[in-house]
């Protein structure tokens, strides 16, 4: 079930990006005053804005619902670790390493 929700979430994300990129900006209205309005005849007289706005709103609602659902699923998963089932291993203490030779000879006291 969670996999289906993740796939739906990713598809809706891609669809939202596409819908936002297809929408015209606010500055595009000035182009229609100089004869650029004829290119939107495919969507009718109101243009694609109402259709794309409705699709974008529906995608946004689906995106929010899937986001909340995935958040709830991740919270219920808990904080289990893959290492919790592994038994603890105690390592023996290692002896101190021999001091590195520095080229100096060791000073010894004379034996009395």
C-alpha cells in the first residue's frame, strides 16, 4: 500500500510541475492585444487557464493528502534499527603499542 502511495505521490509531483509550466504568466496578456490571442482557440474563448487551474488545484490537493499520509506512515514505522537484532560483541582490550623508534638510544642507569 505504501509503495502505491509513493508512486502516486511521484506522479502527482511530475504532473504539478507540468501544469505549472504550461500555464501562462500574468505578463502574457499584453501579447493578446497585438493579435496573439488567436493561438488559444483550442481551449475555447476563455483559454486554457480555467482548465489548467482546475487540474493544478486537483493535483495540489492530491499532493497534500499523499504527503500527510506518507508522514503518518513514516511516524508509525518507529525507530527500529537493523543493528538491534545483532548481539553485542565485546572486544578485548588491546595492549599499548610499542613506542616508535626515534633513533635515540635508551638511557639506562648503571647497575650497582
